[in-house]
C-alpha cells in the first residue's frame, strides 16, 4: 500500500513477527518498512503512520539525502550519474546520464545488465577454451573475490561489482575462472593457462587490486 507523507507518496511494506513493539524504518530504496506483531491490523498501522507523520517525514528526507550521495557510479569504467524521473518506464543511458524512475528500477536494471554483459563476454571467450564442461553462471556481490569457479558443481560466480570496471578487466576475471576448469589451484600451470589467453593478466590483477 501507499501513504502520503507531506509532499511524498511512499510505498509501505508490513513485516509481521512476534515482537511486542512496532518499528518503522526506510530502506535504501525509500520504502517505509513497518515491523509489528502479527495481530496488528493494517488499519492500526495506518493510524500509527498518521500519528507519527512528522517524525517519519524527517526520517524519509534523511534517507533521500543519503540516496542522493550515491547518484554517481561507474559503468564499464565510465562515470555515470543517475537521474530519477517518475515518468520513466524503462532505464536508459544517454550522454553519461542514467535515467530511472527510482532506485528499485535501477537495482533491477543493474542485475539484468550484469547478466547480459557477463554472458556476452563469456560467449566471446569460450572459443579460446576446449574440453570444458557446460556450466552455470551466477552473479552476486562479494567482498573479497571477483569470481569463483565451483569446478565440482560446474558453476561460475561473478562479482556484480565488476560491472563498474572496463570490459578488459571483466574479461580477465572470466578467463581466470574458465582456466580453473583446467587447473583448480593457482599453480604455475594455472597461470600459464591464463597467460596464453590473456598475456597482460598481471596488469589486470594490479588494476583490480588498486
């Protein structure tokens, strides 16, 4: 459901648990998340929102300011600025600007773009490899790794943060993970497999570390 907070119309999500109290917070998208006991009715939630409208509006404006700090990001090595427009029906890039209706639409686009770009780059590199098994691709945000190859389950996982880097660095990570189908460790034999396909791998590693 949606409620009016001052001049803003806000989406509300209710999470029911066994807690005694009711809690309000705004997520990174700007939606109001209400956590309450499972016996609290929607009507009661609306009453409490209206009662606390002033403080909730203050919380909402603080969250909007935090979001504004993240308007700039990097896409394939190029700086891009997000522009929010409620009339936007589909995310698009134009002259260094990315137009989106809201953060929710942007995050959905970002996930889809990771899958599209990474799949295309993998397809480009597969002809340089032979006798590797069919494998699945997973994408998620990782803090310490750019990629992981589960050679037993035949699944390659790529870090969603890679979409921020230029294509050549994405290629290095893909080559690195594909080479693990030949050598599951980081022995000299493994790095030789990488070098044969990506001679500048040391420079790519340095850039990703930096």
